[in-house]
């Protein structure tokens, strides 16, 4: 990626900040980043990033331990990731999976079969077998929809 300022050199430094129109990310090469700093060598003052939806910042999360809204997870993804991994052991939410429930397992199998069929990489015989299995699972889950009462 090229530098946001000069457009010539490869960007090595990322700066994120909030504005009235939303979050802004700029990419700088080392030379342009140094020019951006104040004359005394101190970094130029930056406004702390805020969530464009709820207005909370990372400092609010660090103070309360609570994220303001779902958009905060996107806005502060890089900063929140270490905390999320530490708290839940994984970076992605997996939810709870009830075990031993036939309908849950049937629904899971149906989703997997439908995903395989959607890829269109099966031969006709295998695709037909999977469609029959999907029909059986659909019947188990939803019953006969043509039946009245």
C-alpha cells in the first residue's frame, strides 16, 4: 500500500482517528510520518478514536470493561482482539452447541449438506445422494408441510 501523503513510497505506519464523518485510517511512509510530527519531535496531537455509531472510545472500554455497541467491535478490532482472546479463549464467537439433541444435529447436518451442494463440485451420483439425505433431514425437522392439522 502506498503512503497517503506522498503516494510514492510504501506505507509502513498506520494512523487511525475519528472525525465528524466517521473513522479515518491513513497510511504513511516513514519520511511523511516524520514530517507529520510536530517541529520539536513530539508526535502531533491526535484525537482519540471514537466509535462512529455510539461515540465510545477505547478508553471507555478500558475504564468500564464494556463495549458500547456492536460497531465498536469493528472500529476497535485490532485493539480489542487481545482482550477478547484472553476473556473467551478464541477470537471468534462460537456460541453454545447443545449436545445430544436430534433436531440440532439434524439441522447442523442439513446446513453442511446444503453447503456442499452449493459448491457444485460433486458428481451426479453423490449430489443425488446428498439431495435425498437433505430431503430426509428436512422432513425430520419440519414435517410434511402439505399435511393439514
